[in-house]
C-alpha cells in the first residue's frame, strides 16, 4: 500500500520547504506538490507539522549479555519503542567475549536481531587480537556490510582492549576502509580508583562517578585520537560526557584530523547529583559509563553540538531493571552499567535544543539522523527525504507536548532517566519502510519486519584521510643525494 504524507513542511539537514511525500514499495517515490495518488493510498495528514527523516540512534545495546545478566530490552521491544519516539533505525553492537571468534559472535547477534521491528545494523567490537580476528574483520567488511569496529578502553579483566589491540585493529580497519570507534575511559585508572574507594568503605552508587572522573575519559580519548592519527584511520568517539574528551576531539579536528564525536541525550541534560539520591534504587538506576557529570560539563557538550565538533546524538540504550541493578547493592562496581532512552532521545533534544534556541530544526535533523547516516556511509538511503531513499520518516508536531514517565513509555525497563520531564515537540506519526508504525499514540510495530542494513566501507571522507596520510609519509632519500 502506498502512503502519502500530505500538507507538511519537509525539514532536512539543509533545507525546509512545503511538500507532500509519497511512499511506496519501501521507498520515497515523490517529493513535491500535486502528487498523483495511486488507488488505495493511505493518507497521513501532516498539516501544520514537520516531515523529517526518521531518527537514527547509532549507539544501542539490545538484549546485551553484560556483568552477569542480560539487558531487559530485546530487539523487538527496543525497535518498537524507538518508533514511538520517531527513531526508525538503530546501530547496535556485536561484543565478542575474550577469545570468542568475531564471526561466531556476529552470527549470534544476527540471530537475536531477527525479531527487530525496525531497521538495524551492527558495529563489531574487537576485544582481543590474533590472526583470526584479522581475518574475520575482512570477512565482516567484504561479505556482511560491517564498516565500523568498536574498542572498549575500559572494563579491565573483561572486554578492555589494550593499546596493542588498538594498534592492530586500527591498522586493519584502515586497510579495509572501515571506521574505528572507541569507548574512551582509561580502564587501568578506573580499576585503581574503584579499589581505593571500596577500601575506603564507599560501596554505594555515589562511588561510580568518583571512580570514573572526567580526566580518565579525556586521557583515553586523546590516546585513541593520537593512535588513529599515526595510523591514518578515521575515529568515532562514542558517548562523550565531559569537557576533557570534547577538547581532545576539537583539538584534533582543528588540526585537520578526521575525528567524529557522539553525545548522549542524557549527558546533555542530567548531572551527577542523581548518584547522591538517598534512595539506593533510584541512584543505581542512573549507573552507566561514562557516568553523568557535574552540571558544568553540559554547557560544553551543547556548545560542541552547536559548533559541529560533536556530530551525532545517541542513547547508549542498555536497560537493566531494579532487580538486576540490585546485584551491586553492597559493591557499586557490580551494578550493571546502563540506562534507557531510545524512545525519548528525539523529544528531549527537540525541547531542549530547538525549543531553547540551541539548535535550528535543520540542525536537529543533522544531529539526530543525517550525520550518522553520512559517517556510517548509508546516506542518502537513510537520513534524507529524497526520491529513492528508504521511506523512513517522522511527522513531528512542534506544538504538541507530553510528560515522560516509566508508567507510559514503551521501553522494557522499570525506570526512566527523564521521569517527569514535560517536552514540547513529539512524533505524531512514524513511517518505517513506507508503513505507518506509530500514529497518534498507537503502536503498530511488526515483529521481524526490520531489515539488516549493509554499510559499505570507504566512506567518502576516506579519500581525504588517505591523501593526508600519504603527504605525511616520509620518503626515502638515497644517501649519496642526501650528502
């Protein structure tokens, strides 16, 4: 069935214009005025509203096995909840255990994701190194549409990648035309501080941010950036939470290095006072890494987003309910790290970004959809409102409002980090593959309808990186000529 979105103002990363949008066979067929409708076309009235590319959340963890438990959100419930907030695609993570073959982990995650209601793709983590990892990275890029590899610089004794792993993996990624991503925290320092705090008798959630101060994030971000610089590979730094990591990214970008930065909606809006809540369950519900920071960091993160030094917004959606968090009741290092947000990212960013004059509507589209599509090389299939693009769209009412609550959200978690926040600007309709999957509060997600999206290697920015690397490469000079 064809779907016509009629009467709205199309908002892209570059332009805003009045147009109708016709969707059929999963693609956008026409954008403009006076579009001829096929018989039986479903009409969505977007009068007075905005029509934008569906959101892309480039950082989620659905049903992740982690810290002795498994995230409560699965690929169906998570992608369905995303629809309710205007997000139509996620990029999740395959995370092999130490010594687990990358291909084995990838096949396992692909099986879990078959139930997804919305489109999805995967970053694949490199958690260890040998020749099989080198080989599997090639197979993943050439045969399975993977163009990004993740490296955890934290979680010592589990999935932390030492510098040797980073160097080997970054070098291989450059050969393959892939982008490297890093969780930037100095895992050795975090472990050291955790042990000191526990010895001092600090066992509650308040110990979590104390063990992961901004400096450990800034150091790791700078280290990863400089390794990437030497090896000539593009770098994407996930969930920047503080001034120190942003400064490292900004400095590198000012030097001409191809470094991208992501910020979570939560880090823009929530501060570290949550860990001092006298209710243990409430404080523990906010435990994630990097932690929420002192309020002063928020202004820097907003400025980074406004200036373009941070390009994408995400959620790190990784849900654990109260009984799971309780595993760390006597030891904060055992509290499963993770919070939700895939349903609320778009609304809180619109309200606090566009609504407060920090972002224009076009910039909102850029940081919630288009930039992610371009960085991970799926643009203009995703992140655009153009003929031939996937018909993944959101109809947005900038005047409507709602109050966020765990009692009414669709996420499979018993807590909402934005609980009680009233936001103005919400998704009234979400269209996935041309089908209306969210309409005026009614969720119409279909289990298994989501598609795995291949992401080609050698994104357009790779040409510039290779030319820069070639220009820096020393050239041998014959001894006689030199003398």
